[in-house]
C-alpha cells in the first residue's frame, strides 16, 4: 500500500489532475500528470501523489485487484524518483488486466517520460 502522503484522496483531487494536467497513453495505461503549487497555508511534502482508476472494463474483481496491486507497486518505485510537485492519475485500460508487472512498469515509465519531456522548455 502507498503511504498516505503519496495518495490522491478526494474526488476533486482526481478531477483537478485529469482536467488540469497533461495526458499520455500507452497500450495498457493512460497517465495524467499535473504539476502542483502548494496553496497558501498548505504544506506539501513527502513526494508525488498518485491516484488509480481501474474500471470493470479491465476484468472481474480478481483481475482488477491484481492490476491495482501491480500499479501501486509501480507507483511506490516511482515515488522515490519524482519530485514533490506533481499529482499523477493512472487509468488502467482493458489490456492492463493481462499485462505483467514489468509491462505495466515499462508503460507507466514510458508515458511519464513523454509527459515530463513535453513540460521541459
């Protein structure tokens, strides 16, 4: 499980990231990345925050939970590498249900590279 400081917790956090961020996709996932600024009076520390969306299109409950566990593990590894100033929502596509952990990690990293590269000026 991801520590609380690495999780998006409210529906408004998810919608703000999806609507206000940049998006890239791969075969198994769609990744939304939004760079954040700390609001006055809000302390942001502890690293990036992640949110997962794994719908019934991915598979039955067993497949969805397995996919969620794999994606959480990928997020845990990425939390050490990314800066504090970003929120990330990962939406699993139907092919994610059949993907291995290595495939999911590769696809998430590839889409994040696309997004981070397009933000650099």
